[in-house]
């Protein structure tokens, strides 16, 4: 069975549990982190066989690794502020960022 990701690279999302906004910079079809990280950080034990996302956090300088079940689309239309944003994206259309590189 193949799981299809609900969110795409460049999409602005909201973390439901920790109430922050961010933009997706990469998608893993299943959890790709270490067992140690999962045991220490993923305390709610989200499924490993579902998509996980690398997210630049708005108004911060960090990137997080988030299970799909904790995210929802952010429809505010507000841009993300992150120091690494321009390394990944060129333009913002109000809901999605345009990637600087062609996606496979």
C-alpha cells in the first residue's frame, strides 16, 4: 500500500498540536528518522508508515520534522518569515511558495 502525502512542498501549514505555522520544504513518504529520535521526540507516537514533513517554522530559525497527522493547511494568506526561506523558494502566491529548483 502506498500512502499519498496530503501536503506539498511550498505549502503553508499549521501545526495543530504546537500551534505554529510553517512551510513544507521536503516530504518523506514514511518516517526516515532514527529510532532514538522517534522515542525521544515523537511522544504522541504518530505512525511511522505515513508521510512526514520537513517544515521551516514561521518567525523562528528552526526546521521541524512533523508527522502528517499533526498538520493542517494554513489558509491565512500570510507569508512565512524564516532566514532560510529564500534558499528554498522564490515567490509566494498567498498560499504556496514557488520552489527555486524543479521538483522531481
